[in-house]
C-alpha cells in the first residue's frame, strides 16, 4: 500500500497555502464564578439573538456553551486557518489560565466552492459568556478583550449577577418540545446520480491505482416551521451517548452535529486519536446486531476500507510524536444506528508542536477523504456536486494545556425552516453503489428519526 508521495505533497501544499506567520495574539481578561445545578444545554437554549455554541465531550465528562463574542479569529483578520490557529494558540498561552476558543474549519481549504454562509473557511471564538461543566463542577465565566475594561471587580460583579439568573435553569426543568414536520426532501445527488458517481469513482480508482475515495451526499429538508437547534440537540442526546454533540450558530444559521469520531485529544503533550472506518447497520434485535457485527468482522471490503485509515493515521502520528502506540486495533463500536471499526492510538507530541501543526497532520484522514490523500481530494473536488463546508472538517476547542477536536460528521446545517443533512461513504474496489447509498441513509437516520 504505497502513497507515492502524494500525501506528503498535499500537506506541503497546505502549509504553503496557510503560511507560517506569527500573528499578534488578542489578549483577554476573564472573571468566573462557580454555579450549581444549572443545565448547560438549557442555558444555551435561552441565549437568543447572539452568536452561540454548544459542545459536549464524547465521554460525558465535559460540557460547555457560550454566547456572544469576546474575541474571534476568522477570515476578517486572518487569511488562513494556520494564521488564525497560530493567533489562538498565543492568545490562550498568554491569556487567563482557563481561556478557550471554540470553533472549526472547512473540510478542504483548497476547495474554491462557496463555503457555508456565515461560517467561512474557519472561525474560532472566545465567547463573552461561557458556561462550562467539568465533572461535577460548573463555572460561569465572562471574558472581554484586554484594555476594554480595566476594573476586574466590575467584571466579577457582572458575572455574579448573571450566575444568579442562570441558577433557575436546572436539569429538572428541561422537557422535550414538538419538532416541526418534514414537508419536502430533495437528495443531492439523487439515487441514480449517486450510482453514476460511484461508478465514475471506481473507474478512476482502477485507472489511476487509487485505494479509496470518500463520497458525500446531502439531503435538503423543508420543515413546517423554523427549527430550534437546541431542540434538535435535546432529542439527539436523549438516551444516547458515545458522541460529540455540538452546535455552532452565527447569524441565524447553525451547524449541528453528533459525531462519534475523535480527530484528536491533547492533554499537555499527551495525545489520543483514532481511525474509524468500516460500517454496518444496527439490527432490530440484539441477535441481529450481533450477526451484523460478525459479518462486519468477516468482511474483506470493510477491513480494506479501515486499513487505509489505520495506516494514514499511524503514519502521521509517527511524524508529529516522539513516541506513539496502538492501544486498540479494529474493535467494533456500536452506535445508535450503525457499527464501525475503530482503532485507537496514543502518543507524546514533539516539544513545541503547535495546534495548527497537529490539525494539519491529522486532517483529513482517509476516513473522510481517501487514500492517497492528494489524489482522493482532487477527485472529490471534481466529482462531488456540492462544497462540503464544515461537514467532515475539524470542530472543537483550543485551551492552554488541552485541545479537543471531533470530525464534523453526522451533521446538518439549520437555517430557519431548512435543514441540510450530510453523510458520506468510503468507496473501495469492492464497493457496491446500492449498499453505499444504504450506508449513508443509515447515517442520516441519526437526525431523520428525531425530525420524524
């Protein structure tokens, strides 16, 4: 399984595009108070009329929401994601100890198609108001740019008053509300076009010797009224676990997701990441689910699809780490509607490595792009009929001693009464177009059953 140097070249191209400047950091002041019994999701749902975000870690130990903007790093002030992340890294390193930026970036920075309106190619925000739960401790914080307010006592008085208001939003008061009905659905591409695309990709793979190309599709839904992103999150989270649940909202548009896939998790220099690829459905009974699991374990096609991702992640991790190891290889992860192969890695990052360098190395994996990377991305730009925007891109947060990013799959865009659902499937030599369509449908069920 040879890369022919193409992955190396595309990563060098991305470094050239993003540059290597050291932007001046935006410094902040911050005051925080501890609060008790506040529902983070319910607090998020009440922050109307502001840019806001919600984030819940996959293990359930951490949850955060924010409203308003203290400082941000986006295309207004920075020409590339590398520049923005470099400024963010310096801002958290030189700012208050618990300062974080939350946000994400598009799947492919070299795709010239129009990005998601309101989000751009990248956007990272230190929120003015942040409610964060870590384990059993919850804090409410107020952050402002340094120099705007020199009296930290007045900042603390304001956040204490806001904490008193938040105290009424307990988890016991949250109830699920009705969701709008689906009026219309348009698939792009439709099923016939998908079959043609898969055939085209497979012909290209055979002709050019490519191993894997990940194709995506989207379903555009018109609802009976405006959709509340917070209500979608409540329903996605009800009775489920094992996913990163998130919402980034700007200008009345919301990117919402419930992703099972960790791009990476850093604590000081220790890093964890994973390879997730190879899919089968969940059955209607435990016995059916186990039978499907056994079929997945026996599938040469699914094993091949996973192997490309495994080798890609391990190679890149070895490049940015002093040491790394595999801690679980081709385990089966059962989610609500699908099961996946997953392999897990641990490593110790090289000293002085920046957040931008880690993301550049690990994104996009062969799980969402293909293998070899450069050739696969070129085919995606040529064959797919839509830009992916933030779908399948890195979403998460950056802090002083820790970062965490998920892969923005199992996601949708919400704008008033319109929803756009996204899903993808890895195409290899043994793929079948009908089976790959069914796989993407199973992945969309994560949201479709909530809406229906």
